[in-house]
């Protein structure tokens, strides 16, 4: 992802506007991420992707049953300690 400062963004707005048609542009202020400029098409895609997610409560019973029966590989058992 392209990156620029807020000051540089103000100076070269047109250039970054064209670049945002190809890829998101990260705009920083005081060294911290502040904004992301992206095309309307990319934004629409992200919104649609977010709406395609499903809540666990809406899962089919067969999916819930499979999750309840699932077991973690013993190799990952030490990770349980991190949850305590």
C-alpha cells in the first residue's frame, strides 16, 4: 500500500487521487496512520465483504455440532496456557 504524509497529500492531491484508483493510499499525520484513501469501487467491495460475514448464532446446527466435536491437535496444547 502506498503511504504519504498529510502535508504531502495536500500538495499532491491529484496524484494520490489517481493512485487511489489502483490501490489504497495510507495517509499519516505525526508519524501515525490517520486515513486511508481508496476508490469507491474498493470501498463498495469491502462493505459487501463485511455484509457476507455470518454470526455464530445464525450457524446451522450441523456446523455447531461439528465445532463442538472438534479437537485441537495435541501439538498446540501449550496454547491453552495463554488463555488462563
